[in-house]
C-alpha cells in the first residue's frame, strides 16, 4: 500500500480447545509491510 517491500513472516497461532487444556498450534505465513500495518496471507507456493 505504501510502496515498501513486503517481507514474508511466519508466525505461530495457538488455539485452545474449549473444555480441555489442549492447545493446537498452527503456523501462519503472511506478507507484512515493515512501514505500515498492511498484511496479507501468503499463498501455499510462496
């Protein structure tokens, strides 16, 4: 959006299963702009 180069960032999200103490961890890949708050999900081939 602001014409800066986007960087590929891998983050881990943790989701708790209701009623148990189990946690499910999922890796999420996003393209993130270092200058502004813009981001978008990465495609599987990226």
